[in-house]
C-alpha cells in the first residue's frame, strides 16, 4: 500500500511538472507573439528578446520531454516552433560570394559610448580591419581628435561631435560626395548622408543613430526618425547602404514597417543573429552587470542595411573596444550594372 501511494505521489508530481512546463512554454510563446504587434514602447521592448525566448523554451521543452506526456509534448513542440520560426530564416545560407571580390566594400560601424575612453582599442581595431567606411556614434570632441589620426588610411570624413550621446562621424577611404548632416524629423539627433562612387556606380550612404526607446517620447522619436529615413530612401534613384546603431531589432513591428517602406534588406540574412549589445564595460551601468548576464541578454541593435542589388560576402561582430556595443563589420559586394 505504501508503494502504491508513493507511485501515485510520483505520478501526480510528474503530471504537475508537465502542466507547469507546458504553461511556461505557452506563456513565453504568447509574449513573443503579442510583443510583435504594434503598440506602446513597453510592449515593443519585449519584441527584441526572441533569442532569449528560444533558449528558455528549448530548456523547458527538454524538461517536458522527460515527463513523457505525449499530448503535452506535441502542444509544446508546436508553441516552441513558433518562436523558432522567427530565428531560423536568419541562418539559411545565401548565395556564396567570395570575400576577395574586386568590388568588395568593407563597412565598420561602432557605437563607441560617450563614457568610453579606450581610444587605443578603437583605433587599433580600425587599423586591423582596414574598412573602406567607418561609422562612429556617441563621439565627443576628444574622440574626434583621436579618430582624426586615422586620416592616413581614411582621408575623407564628415563629423558632428556632441558632449552627450548624439555625436556621429563617417570616415572613408573613398571620397564622400554631397556629404551632409540630415535630421529626419528631429532637431538635435543628426544622421549623415552622402554618396560614394564605387566602380563607376553611385551608392548612397546613410549613417544613423535613432534614440533608444526607453521612454514614450524617445520611442516615438525613434519611430519617426526611421519613418522619415524610409521616405528619403524611397526618393533616391541609387543603391543604398544604411548603417549604424538603430536601437531596434529585426523582430520589432516598427523595424518590419521600416524595411517594408524602404525596400532595404538586412546584411545579417544568412549569417545568423550576430548580437552586438550589451557588453560589459568598466564604467556604469554596465560595469555592475555580470559578464554572463550581458552575454545572455545580448541582442542585435546595430545594423547594416542594403539595397537588394548589393550582395553581402560576410558580416560579423568585431572585438571588444571598451563600449557597451560590439562593432559590426560587413563585407559588401557592389555588382556591376
């Protein structure tokens, strides 16, 4: 009788665990789905963590399988696959393009962070990677002095320093034609626009740093800025490269709207998620966050977007340069017309 009671108790606990695990999978999946709808900034914040939802669901599903509850396993697998469907397309390989192609263009983008003083790390990275175009965000006047030392390899530049976090700069190996600041619906947060002659073709360049959506006003400002940039891109008759820290991931409904309006594609397609933020720093608030946690929370908010006619040979996150962002390095190929 005692053995029978113990078996009943074990079966009850296993069944209870299966209910809890399935409920967890369903709730995570629902959060993933609901956050993909347009809404307020708090709801949209949850859309950026698809990787984390996938990992949590994978762990819960693995435990659910151990309960051997076939009905729950099938339901859990269906819910789990919904989250997986948001990630899998980013890993489907595209047409292979040689990285040593003669029309290759290397673009480096780095949000330096206004508090960062690791000048030598940034400069060393640029000299090591040898980009054709380097975009820097959150630069102040001291950073401009440091970055100007790169003019022996990147002689053309347009720079707007700012003592807060609105500075932006482009340094280029190629001449920047018609380079200027553009504000796209904002009076204080500049982007940089210009054009490059690449093998006889004119390619428009846009470097942008929309604000982080940490409160309602900034959320609206970011979306407005992206909307205005989308309109500008539609007015262009050239191929486009847009690069920077956009403070948005590919799963946000506002990112999807921007892609639909602009007609651009994300250079990540086929190369994986390539998370870039956050990284642990030696200054607050990131210095107070354990390295493991910053790694677990890492999401892709730095982007290189291109017109469909531009091919991507490779994209990757660069080495740590003292910022809360890892640099994004993209090798593009501009095919002949």
